[in-house]
């Protein structure tokens, strides 16, 4: 019986769990228990596992903060900042 670490490694190494071009690849695996995983190209950092609810929440949270920061920057610059 494989350990969860072996399952996680096997899932990460399965190209069918990755989609997208180059360093923008997205990872989706319900069998992998990790929320954050190394990118397919390891030196590009980390990505979220979209097969986990927490991974989707992280991605949505990151997008929310980016939009909030951009909206704040636009509001600040429109007031002569």
C-alpha cells in the first residue's frame, strides 16, 4: 500500500494533472493532499492544487487582493496622489 507521500509524488509527476503553457501550468489533483505544490518547472516557485477546496480559495483570495490593490492604486492616482 503506497504512503500518502508516494501518492502525492506520483500525482505531481503525472502530466495529466498539469495544464497550460510553460511556467503558467495549473495543477489539479484530488488525490494529492497538498494545497501548495512546487511548480512543474521547479525554479518558478509554487502553485496551488486546484483539486483541493483550499487551493481554489487561495487562488480566489490572491485574485481578490490583486484587484483590491489595483483599485486602490487607481483611486490614489486619480486624486492627484
